[in-house]
């Protein structure tokens, strides 16, 4: 049995399966489970199509994507029709990001690097930070140096200080 909920627009199938297949037609599907009660395999088309689509975006590749959803901690992207990307707050920028909504907006086009194929969740994990210049590489300070810093914010257990554009340090409460 192929569940309608496991169908993907990535392979052009939406709506009832009877609208897309005929009796006797041969197809490829991925076994995703077993229904004890009905004594039948549960087949899926969506994951199979995601795995095929993800092969076109190897880990480490850079892609253009469109932001489709943003909240405080993460954003979802559309990499291509039916293929979703995910960016965690820690991968949005080299700077301290209090909220992803302060850096990204729905409809925004951006370049990201693919860092993981997460087929369990049906998406690619991406990093925007990985395609931006690394400010630490040009900061030029090392342990023992004195720096001038501006208070950037407060977090549980300490204070964030900005030492240069994109370079934020953490001062722990004593």
C-alpha cells in the first residue's frame, strides 16, 4: 500500500494515486514500514524522490535558495520544487544572531552550502554562514592580546561583546 501522505510534488504527483497510476503499471517505491493488522508493506514515493533530488546537491555544494518560512531559531528554504532546505540559527551568520527573523525574510533569495542530507526529516541541512567571509580569519588577535569591545547583549550566564564586525566574544559572569 502506498500512502497518499508519502507522495511528493518533486516527482509531479499530487492528489489521489488513482489519478496518476493505472492497474498493472510498474513503479519504484521505497519500503518504509509494515502494517501488522493489514499484513502489508507501507510504501513511499516521497523519500525516494527526495533521495534522488538530493544526489544533485552533494554535501559541500553551494546552491541558491528562497526563504519560505522564518522563526526565531531557524528558517526553511526551497532549493527546488519539492526539495526543502533547513538553516539553524547557528548557521545564519558569523555574528551573534538573536533571532533568525532579524537576518532573513520570507521570499529572500540567498546562497547556502549543503552540510547534510537529512532524509529522515525530508530536507537538506544548509549553512548560510559557510558561504560568508570568515571574520575570524582577518581579526588578527590571539590569546593574551588586549582588545577594545562594545557590549552587544546579555545572555544567560554572561555578556556578549562585539570586538569587530562579525566578531563577538562572551564574558562569563564571575
